[in-house]
C-alpha cells in the first residue's frame, strides 16, 4: 500500500506518457495533473515531497515552471523527464538545482528508480554532500555545462566530466570510456589521477559480464554498494567501497567510485552530469558528422564531374567502386549489372577473390531482392537474413543499393551493423550520379544512332527537304543543305544552293509576302503548315509545306522545310468533289421529282397498275436515303483526323435506344448496360449505334423484331464492348466481305451496305474495330469495340443511366 505521508505530483498532459507509467509502483501517494498551474495549486494546498514533470507543458515553459516551484518551496524535490534531452536544457535545470534529469528515452525503470531514490532522502539533500556545499556543487555544474557547450572534441568532454566529478564529490575515482565500434570494446577516454597508471594496463573492456559493459549494453545506470562483488576492471591503491556507473547513450559509460559509500545526492549529481555530457557528445558527433558529410558530398559532386568524362559503361562501373572506397571509406564493393535476368559482376574491389564471383539470378540473394524491389537494403547481420548468400563467411553486414533498373551496388563489412543511415544516403547520392552518367552515355549513343538514321532518312525520303538558317528574324532563311529529292524536284544541285536565300530560289513573285509571313513565324519557333505554290523543274506546282524550327542554344535559328507535291492529289480531289456534288445534287433532286410523280400516279392508277407506282416511289425513297447517307459519309470522312474524346457510352446507347423506341414502338429492345461506362469515342459514334439498331429493324424478316443490347467495360483489354444482337436473316456475306476488305468494291446492293460502312468508319475514327458474330439460333451480333477512358478523370452528371 502507498505511504499516504509521501506525496508526489506528476505533471504531464500525455495520458500514455512514460512519466505516468513509471510512478504507478512507488511507495507514495501519486497525483497526476495535466498543467503546471494545477501542480502549483496542489503545492499551495498541501505538502508535496516531489514533483515529476515533462518539458512538454501546455501552459508554460519547463524552466520557468521549475523556477516558480523553487520560489514557492525550496525544499520540494524536482525530477525532469524531457521528451528529448539537450545539453542546453540540462544546464539550465542544473542551475536551478533540480534533483533528477532523466530523458524519456532512458525508459520507465530508470525514472522510477530516480524518483524512488529522491523520496528516500527527502529533507536531507542539502546536508548530504561530503565536500563542497550544495550551492558550490550547483555552481560547479553550471560552469561544467558552459564548458561542455564550448567543448570541441570528445576527449575534451571526457576530461571536463572527470575533473568536475573530482571537484564536486571530493576527489572520487572517476573514469570515462567510449565505445569503439570497430573493436566492439570500451576504450579509456579520461580517468582520475589515481587511476591513470593502472588504467593503461586495462585499456579496453571487451564484451563480457562486468558492470561497465552491462551498463553500456543495457543503457541503464547501476549503483554498486560493494565493488568487490562485481568484475571491476580497475585496481587502485586505496580501497573502493561504492560506485555508480551511468551510460552515456551510445557513446560509452561514466564510472564514479569512492572509498566511502556514495549517498543518494551524489548519485543524482552523477546522473545529471552524465545526461549533460551525453547531450554534449551528441552535439559534437552531429557537428563532426556534418563536417564529414559536407566534405563527402562535395567530393561526390566532384566525382560526378569525373563521371561526365566517362565514355563507356565499364568506365562508370570502375569509377563507382573507386569512389565508394576512397570517398565513402567502404572496404569491399561490387557492381552487378542485370543481363538476361542474371546479375553479372562488372566491377569490384581488389579484395574480392575473382574465382569465387559467380553469377546470380535476380530471384536470389539480397542483391536480387534489391533489384526486384528497386529499393535500398541495409542488413546489420547477414546471419539473420534468409536471403543472404555472402561470398565470404566473415562478412557480417551489407549495404545494397539499386542502380536504377540496371543493376545493384553492394558494399560489405566484417563488422555487424557497419552501415548507418548516413552511409545509405551518401551511397544513394553516389549511385544517383552513376545512374545519370549511364543515362547520359545511353542518350549519347541513341543520339548518334538517331543522327545516323536521320542522315539516312534525309537522303532517301521521297519528299523535298531543305535545311535553312535564320540569321535574322525578318530575313529569308539561307540554305544549309538539301536532300536528293529536293535537287530532283526543283532542278538544282546542292552545291549551287548552299548559302543562297531559299525564297529567291523557289518562291514565285506573287508569293513573296506570304513567304515572309511564314519566315517570321518559323523564326519565332512556330511550326508552319500550309498549301503553297512553288517553282519546280516542271513549272509551278502545288506543295504541302511544313516548316519545323529546331532550337539551338535557346534560339530557333535552324528550320527544316519539307515540301510534298500534292498537285495531282489536289486535281483528283477537285474532280471527285465536282462529280460527287453534281451526282448527289442531281440524284437527290431527280429522285424527289420521280417520287413526287410516282405518288401522283399512284393516286390515279387503276388497281392493276398501282403497284408499279408504289414500286417506283419505294425505289425513289431508297435512292434519296442513299444520297443522304452518302452525304453523311462525306461529312464523316471530311473530319480528317480523329476527334475522339471521353464519352459516356452508357448515355449514348440509352439515347439511341430511346430514339428507336419512339420511331419503332412495336420493336422490343432488351438491354444490359453497365453504369458509367466511358470510352474515347468520335462524335459520330452515337450515330453509328443508332445506325446498327435501325439496320437490324429495317432488314428484319420478322413481324416483331427483337434486339438485345449489351454494354460491358473490359479493363483487362482496355476496351469498351458494345454488342447488338438481332433475330433477323443476317448480314449478306458480300457486305461483310466488303467491310472486311475481302472483296473488291464493285457496287453496293443495298443502302444498308453504306450504313454499315458509316458504322465502320465511325468506330475506326475512335480507334476501335467493328466485328460480326453469328447469333444463336438466328440472326447477327454486331460488336463495336472502342478504347476505354478513365472514369475518375471525367465529370459525370448527377443522374446516371442504368439498365436491367
């Protein structure tokens, strides 16, 4: 049961904090408050023996809070548990005379022990020091904090700690040991005078079951009342009774021993001094790491310049290993490159035995895992990794970094945990330069290849090509080179043209103003495309001219001119256009007259002859419909390039079905339409859907035709599939063959043939395809497949179509 006479107040706004959890087993009454003001209120209303507080307070600063506590009650004990201990904060708190300083990372058990020790000596702290008074001790600790803030090396910090401990605790035996990661031992950094001679006989502490190593390994301080009961690596002339050992984080340990028993107050001073020293060591480490890191980064950037001078992949691989050894101080390195799913070693440290370097599949080992996942792996102990296949049994740790999608860089060490986060970051920086260098070499190779291809294309393209240069934005470009086709078409040798103004050679007099406009546009970097007349060896000809500027040094001085002779194509198009318009106009007007006459004739014809008039009228209507479809086909083809854009096919199908149901109320249409089915479709795609539905009805031989419409989104094929099945007689084989280009075009037997051609053109314009399947038991299934679109990027109306 807790002692009600001992009262502890804990100030921490975090209900899951270490401070709260550590106080549950104290032999005292513990009260938890969330703010400093509430703690001060409790201090004013009843006796409080100890206050435990964090530095992360809601309503005030930690140092200010401790000052107010000391001003209110100088005798109350204060233990601070900061979330992230720093030497600056420790120094300020030591100056206020706090009784405990336990950074949160030291854990719950350390805090619990510290508070328990404070409570056992409540009321006697001021008289517990054997040497200097408490005020003198605090003054020394304040000066020590200032000295540690100025310290520039770990050796200086160790010396300050030992000297301060000797002075404050009346010359105890004190020593500081730092951890050496290479030897995995604790090396002497500084000791008291009486320990110096004997310390040289025990310069290091290996892994073992003795108190100094255990304190470092466990990260927990230890108080030893009888040093003869533990393995103590010092032998001194005078007897040693008690000792306290405190970890200095990952840096090492501080040990303090005296001939007399260490009292609790002295132990607390050691704890505070160790916490301040640890913060100072962290700072010097950070500063040293920053200096080293800056130097390495600067050197790596210099290596990047050397990589720019490499001309082959092998040069880059060799320089990678060299830089990793010389700049990053890696002992053993290797570069593996993937070839046919196998990691092949391209460069390695001289320490590798070449006879043992076998190829490895990308499905094996840590290197394979690195390549497959495209991320860095840092393995502290190869003996615990199932994928590890070290070339040497002495290798204990590895840093494995991908080289883009090309391969893997690895460095290994015989030490466990040899590589840290900084090593990884610097290695990744080096490998980023390496990847850039490899990409540059590949790009240069592609550039040479493309240059060769361009030269071949330039020489062999059947169209006339000229390379010009704009010396001034308003000037006519001068000719730099022409291809053989230019020489043939315009009748000049290249030697006659180089250096001459282009427009003076090929532009007719009445086209000079237009040519100057084109020159200004191309000089500004704009691509110009237009139909022009130019002087050729055969006189004036029509050309499709394309002027394509090419930027050099940030300016569009060079321009490529491509001239395609379209004279015959233009003439043929004009003839077809004239014939088409005349034929369509005369056909439509003539059939309208024929249809009108047939209608009048039917009204006056006898029963025996009326069917002739009706036949004439039906045939005239069919021909008029054919003319209309021909005009629709012309409009479709005149659009030229596809204007496909994201389209809600569900809505388009729904609109077409609704139109069919209005025009043919007796026809039954079954549907299975997916909601929000989007595709990239041409504007004529909806008309194509209606055309298929109408074709199925008009050419059905059933009294009540039935149509089954199914719309499905097929992400696996990246397609939207619309199938329209009917129960009619089927599409004639000759019309299918015409659409599938298996038969020569001679004539269309039915207007439906042109309608299906319109469907085929509309689907093709959308980048899709039209197919036909047999319906079971009778009829045809027309399948329209168009590329699907990503619905997430399309604004969808609030009301969506759905179907059964």
